[in-house]
C-alpha cells in the first residue's frame, strides 16, 4: 500500500520502519507544529505526573526529582525512559485507560503536562476518583497552513496520531479516496466527527 504518515520529522521512526519492512511505500507529511507554552512546573511537590504525549515529554526539566510517573502508550514511556525518568504505569489507549491503570488516586495531587487543546478524559477521570489535578499547558499545537498535497495523491491509507492532525487535514480540504487510520481512541473519535470511519487495520 501507499501510506501517508502524518507525523513530524523525527516522530514515528519505528512505526514507519515497520511499515516499510512489510513492503509498504511510506510518505511522511507533517500537518501541525508544536510551540512552547507555559514553563514546565517542578514535578517534585506532586504525588504523580501523567503524560499523554511525546511533545510534553520533550519539555521536561532537566535535573528534576520525579515522583511516580505514568504514560499513555509505549512511545511516550520510551521518551521518558530515554531521559532517565522511570515510568511506573503505562496505559493503553487514551487518557481514561491511563487513569484506570494508575489505580487509587484519592487525595493525590497529580500534574498533567498537556497541550492547550488536550482531551479532557484523563483529568476528568482522575478528578472523579478524588485526585487534585493540576493541568499545565506546556505546549500548543498549530496547524500548518500549507503542505505538499502531491504526497497524498494515490495514497491508499492516511495515518493520524492526534485529533489536531485530523482537524488540520480537514481544514486543508485535501481531496483523497484513501482510507483513514487512527492511533488511539481519541484520534479515532476525531476522525468519526470529521465524517471518516477509521480503518480496522493492525499496523
């Protein structure tokens, strides 16, 4: 298949390599860019820090003392571990799944470093369990206003990894007959809201 992977340069390297080793033709097209927002808070005073994106991981302070740390997915956990941060809990799927994997949170003060438009599922689930949740907006995601649309020509499948990428694609109004694939439930939900049914494929 001809597959377009909508990830920024340096992201999804293992994913792309796996596709290529299976004989697929892969094109990488970034649809968004991330920029710094508020400074990353000192994690030491918190009972835990929960990460839902590699972009948040890229903004962690050096030399900090870390409490218990959780991550959504292996890619986010790997980014933390590469920075010498031990990951106690790895959730599968979205934020609500990470909240369940975290376990008892009542009375805990938990830090969520996020994007400005982060999905609220993780924070809401933790608050329902009795945690005090502090949301830190450490980065913002902006759509790219122009991309090389020729990269989408003849594509059989377009892979999305965040709701922001789905929205950027919709805003660009790119004509395609390709199937759409989503990484994670929140991205799949964004595709459905945009009128696309995510392809049920194991990649």
